C-alpha cells in the first residue's frame, strides 16, 4: 500500500476461535486496522483469503469506523460465510482486500499476521 494513497495498515491479526462445545468446529477471524487521511473515502469491495490451496471469498465482513480516521475490518472464515473460488494457486497464506479510494479501485496483499487462539465458552 503506497503512502500517497492516504491509507495505512497499522494492525493485522489472525485469530483461531475455539468454541467451548467439543462438537463445534474451530474457525478463523482476520482482523485489520487501517488509518485514513481526512480526504480519503474508503469503500471495501471484497476480502479474499488464500490458504493451503484454497481461495475463499468472504461473503459477509464487518467494516466500521472506530474513530474519525480509523477503520476496523473483521472477516470470519467459518462455515457458510465464504465461497470457494475456482482456479486457485494459493501457495502461501495471505489476504487480499479489494477496495476503492475516491472511486479508484485498489487492492492490498496482507501476508504477515499476529496470531492468537481465543477460547469461547
């Protein structure tokens, strides 16, 4: 992401969510925090996760402004929340966020994550 675009990724986190019920399947959350210049109008178009020869387009994600110049993006990879894409050549784990800044289409590749495991009761 270029500095002159008016946006900057400040945090990327991958959470493995383990449910308290033994029969529940663990799932993955991707959390991103982005700062914006005052003149930037950011719109998220899609989030695609590449992981171990699978490409998953996230069907529902949460994007919200936390302050005037920060946006938090939350994408969960759990059953029913993604669509598998054909012709996938995912050799390394990464996330591609497709977005628009003031009507110009752009994308960012995120391949470095802080990882944590969260257990829910």
